[in-house]
């Protein structure tokens, strides 16, 4: 990298180098439209005429409308836009036929209306925007164009009936994700966002004997995977987090005795996909809570326009209603929505007044754009107001996307959540719907808010997260749980942590109580897997260093040393647990074997090459053989998904 | 005599804009062709995504005929155009956050970034991080001063701010970048 005078210089160079060349086709299209509009503006074309603009391109009109209508606070801008508004009132911009996806009723009305002063259109467009929100795609721009040209005297007249609006949004949605112009084949259409994380690399024990990570009880990745596979698509490899797949399932691990919050169990067995390596399986079983303190829950619900799909707001309302049944009379619930502006829909209400809460939930409707930052502030303010000593306060955020109004950057949002966590209010994040999920932000928020990130794609998933495992999601029994494993270079040549890529910690962070880590909820099980290559195994991939330090001889009876740190809820000082893992491979037991099958499945989806010939059929066989009790049918479902993935991967 | 196209190749932006605003379609055509690339570059620097930049440019151009009536030839055309662009980018972002992440651009659209494989070089990552770390108004300022090579005075004129504000903003940008560098080093 060349030397730069200063940071600004570097930024200048980077900006210059990265700017792509304009696309000729887009350029021509834009220029043509500009010229056509120019011609129309001269009054040469007053009749409706066909254009070459396909519906998805019609968004430019929206931009046009916005430029006219949006007052800008900067004084100079005000000057320009007021000039333009004057112009709009007197000049016909253009006339265009309705795109096919616009419901005919709406458009006809618009076209038929006589010209009127521009100003009513401003209000009308704002209203329009608020209702359809961000789902409003390019096609809606056409309607706005009409507004510019022939604003209606009565805004209500053009406002479509709710059904019509729903229909129009629906058709936009189904014609859907085509934000991209035609000649852009490589650009994926979805705006779902996932954090980048390359799989954990193989570590050589003599070089790096210590591995440190935070536990992860999120399950979002599994539900995401299920929803992808059910739609007949292999999931984006980046969306697959192996540890979240593994931790989706409840396991019957040995339960803690006495007053420790959890019990850890380590087993070593043969790796299913490689007979020459071993799988070290770390199992943590959290204690069940018998007496729980009262809960204060603030539902922070995204009711922006895009939430009106059946798998979003309606599912959300259903899901939260399911959960109400699990609450006790003394628990309190409040509801805050965010869309355009944040609002408190339900003041803190005792769970015993279930009717009132349900009514509030059922009244929710989608509309407006997302003002997440503001909503989050309002929700925390309510939570503060509700919380009393000994009670547990939690904000439950349900959304289909990210926030980008209000707090400016993800870092700022994260800092806010983190600060609130310290004051004792936690945050859990529930994702709904597809096409717009910001998985990366969900992860960040939940991780920093001492909460769980779950993705709810079906009512059954809501049942699992909010009913069957509610106490785990709501009651933290140990927080900042960190795992550190030191491998013995005399017995372990190489090792690899499977999953937990987004949860890696630095070695020194283990003893630093200020460093945040994952939480264990009541009854949660957490599983971590290492693939370990013993010294002398055929599977050792690296050659020993010629001049390196000779591996310490002597202790050949220990495989590894496990350290665990956790804090009691609310404590600032961590406690340490230690355990020696002896050399020797045994039978994993069906719980560990099932987790290995899922870990293998996840790695297959990520395209991990360490698995060799081991494929979906092997994962299916292993999972099938170790279904165990499977009271809720989760494991059977996993096998179904594996078979789906197998078929899809053969296409 | 009507000026020929060749003659007009040398005509100033301002004169072309004036002619266009008086209804000369040829002048308008020349003007937009002359400025498309500049407009696109600035749009890209404001949004951080090629598709978004194309959309934004398209929107601005489509609206330009009407907007041009607000153009006064006592201002420099490019200054005016920059202003229009910033304004449009801000509006688009505010109104249709989902569609164009222009002002709140440089979002972490991983899927798309992966697809635009050529762009995900290390430098680009640094750039993306750097731009994302900046608040919107600093990003705009950077796009004008570093991206378009405007002087602080010119940028101030475009944004309707004092030169001192731009100078201060650039020092803020520097501070952000330094912070980023120290964080990276950790």
C-alpha cells in the first residue's frame, strides 16, 4: 500500500479508486428519460403516451416528486425548492400510462383529476408514503408523478381504500424485489444482510494452544436456514452459523446439582467425518428456574409498511399472543411501536389484564417507515419506568429489517444498547419475514443487550421460542459465559473450533470481566465442538517446524484443560470453573452424536472442505440414529431439512 | 444564425443551461451528456452502491428539465448541480430508506457486496468502513471535497455553509479516520 500524506489523502485515493465506471446502458436510459421529460416540459406532449419505462424503472418519478416536495432545512436549499414548487404548479411535467401493476382504480382517478394547486399534493404524498412505507417501490412513483402534474383537490379522493392499498402493495411486493435494473445479473435481489465470518481456521497446538470464545445461544441462523430450504433454496453460506444450528436443539445433558447455575460435561469421541481425528464435545446445561421474579416486558414492534406481509406483523401478533399465556398475573407488559414516529400503544399493563393486551396487539397495523432508534429509546424509557427491585426487565424487539432513522450508525445504536444493559434492562431481538432482514445488526444488538436473537418464520417457531423455551429467553442464570480451552501440545497436534466465528475472544479477554460475552438462560443447553487431531495421527495437516520448540514432553495423559468463566446475573466479578480433559476416546452418546450431525450439516452448507467425502447422506444417517426422545419433533424436522438440502445440492 | 453542435461543444455550462431553460432541447441534451459521469460519480460517493448511484442519477436527470427553471445563470452550473444532487440524495434516503441508502448509504449490504466481487478488495473494505463510520453530513462533505476535488470554499457554497464549517468538518473527518486507525491497530 502506498504511503499517504495523511488520512484524508488516503480517503481521497480510496474514493477515487473505488468509484465504478458508469454503466453505458443506464447512462443512455437516464439521458433518454431526461430528454423526453425535457420535450414534454416544453408543452409539445400533453396527451398520454407510451414510454419505454418499465414499471421497475418508474421510481425515477418518485425521486422527482421528492425533489419537488421535500423541504430542506438548509436555507439555500429552501430557496431552490420553493422556486421549483412554483414551477410545478404551472407546468405539466409529463404524462405517462399507468404501469401494469398499479391497480387500475387508483390510476384512473389520478389521471382523470383536473389540475389544481401543487400544495395539497405535498400532504397527500406524505400520507401516501406513511401508509405504504418502504414497500413503496418504483411503480408508486408513477402515481406521484401524476400528483405533480395534476394534484387532486381532495386528498381523500385519491387515497385508495385500505383493501386497495393492501392490494397495490401486495402486487408490488410480488412483482417484488426487482429493485435492480435489467442488465445486472450478478447482483443478488435480496437485501438480507449477514455478517461476514470465515470459518475458524485450523490451529496448530504448538503455535497457538489456547482457544477462547463466548458462548452463543442464538438460534436465528437455524430458522433462517429452515425458511430458505422450505422455499427451495440453499441458504447463503454466510447466513449459516454452525453453533447456532447446534444450539437450536435442546439436549438432555447432565443437569447441575447444588447451587451452580450450570453443569459442564466434556466428552471426546471419534469424529464422524474423519476417523483420524477426535471430536471434543463441550456441553453446558443450565439450571431450570423454579421461582422466577416478576417480568417487565416492553414489546418494541416494527409496524412499518413492509411488515404487513402475512409472515410478518400477523405472525408477530400471533406469536406474542401465544406468549401471553406463559406470563403470570404479576408480570407487566407494555407495547411500543415504531414506524415513522415511535408511539406507545400500550402503557404498562399487568399480564392479568390479558384482554387489554390482546386488544392492543390486534389493533396494530402496518404503515410508515422505520424509526428504530427513536422506538428503542421510547421502549427503554418505559422499561426503566416499570422496573422495580428484584424484577427482570427486558425489551423484546420484533422487526423485519434494520433501523436507520434516528441513531446514525450501527456503532451508536450498539453503544446505546450496551449502556442500557449495564443499567439492567436487557434486549432480545426477534426477526420476522424475508427480503430485508439485517441479521448482522440483529446479532450485534442482541449480543450487546444480553439477549437472544431468534428468527421467527412460523408459528411453530414462535411456540418454541416464546412458549416452550420462554424462561430460557427471559431469565438469565449466568452471564458473560466464556470458554477457554488450552490444548496439550504433547497430545494434540492440531485443533479446530467448529462455529462460533462471530464469538471469538482474545486470549486476554477471558480474564477481563469488562469484556462482554454470551448469556445462559434458564434451562438452556449450549454445545461447543472442537475437532482435534492427536499427535501422530494420519490426519495431521501441518508439518512440524524444523527449528520450532520441541513439544513439551512429560504430560501425555491430558488432552486439554477447560476453563469456564461466568458471572451470576447482575454480578460484576466472574467465577472460574476448571476441568482437565483426559486423553481417550469414548462413545459420544446420542445427544453429542446428534449435535455432531448438525455441526456436520452446517459445515456442509457452508461448503467446508474439512469434511472430505462425508456428505448429506452421512449427516442424515447420523442424525436419524440419534434422534433420542425428540419430544417436540425438532430433530425430526432437522432430518427433513437435511434431506431437502441434499436434494437441492444435487441440482 | 443557430449555433452548431460543434460550436456548442465549447459553450459554457451556464450558457447551455440558460438556453435549455429557455426550451432549447439540443442544449439540454449536450448539458446532461456532459455531466452524466460527474453526477454518477458523486452519486456513487454518496451512496456507496453502484445500483443506488445509477438510480439516483436517473432520478435527478429525469427531474432536471423542471428543476432547470430554478437555475439562475449567475450561479455556476456545477455548483447548482451538486446542490441538486445532495438534496436529492438526502431526500431519497429519508423517504425511501429501503430503496436507496444514499445518505444513510454505505450500508452493510453483504449480499450485494459479495456479488460485486471486484469491488471487495481490501482498500474497498477500508473505504466502506471509513465511510460508514462517518455521520451523513461528513460523508457529504467528503464526497464534495475529496471526491470532487472542490475547494472548501466551493463545497461551502454548494452546501450553503460557511467555509469555516467545512474546515471544521474536514478536521472531524480526520479525527474519525484516526480513531478508526487506532481501533484497527488494537
